[in-house]
């Protein structure tokens, strides 16, 4: 399975990160351990949501969508409180 996930910075709650992985738990741990250069300054991170896909291409397309303007609006409406 392939997963697209949404993280929220606990330090800066308005900051979110959208990513792709095959292991959500390990990926969250790597974000919080400072092993991901693009998210290191905003840690710690909290997992808001993830969606599973059987196909890698579908997951990558959904991740790209979430990073678009309309995708960010979708994520805000459905994944953020």
C-alpha cells in the first residue's frame, strides 16, 4: 500500500506538510527526528490524516493535488479542525 499523509506542526499550528510514503509511522518518526530537511525547522509534527492507495501512481497524483491550491482547500475542509 501507498499512503498520502497530512502533518501539522505543533510549534506552528498553521503550518502543514503533505507527503507520500509506504510506512506512515516511520515517516512521521523521521520528520520528528529532523531527518527531513524541508520540515526540520517546524517540528514536532502531528499526524492529522492519511489515505491509503493500492497504486503508487494514484497516491502520487493525490499528493500533487493536495499541494495545489484547490487541494489545500480540500485538505483544510476535510482534514483540519
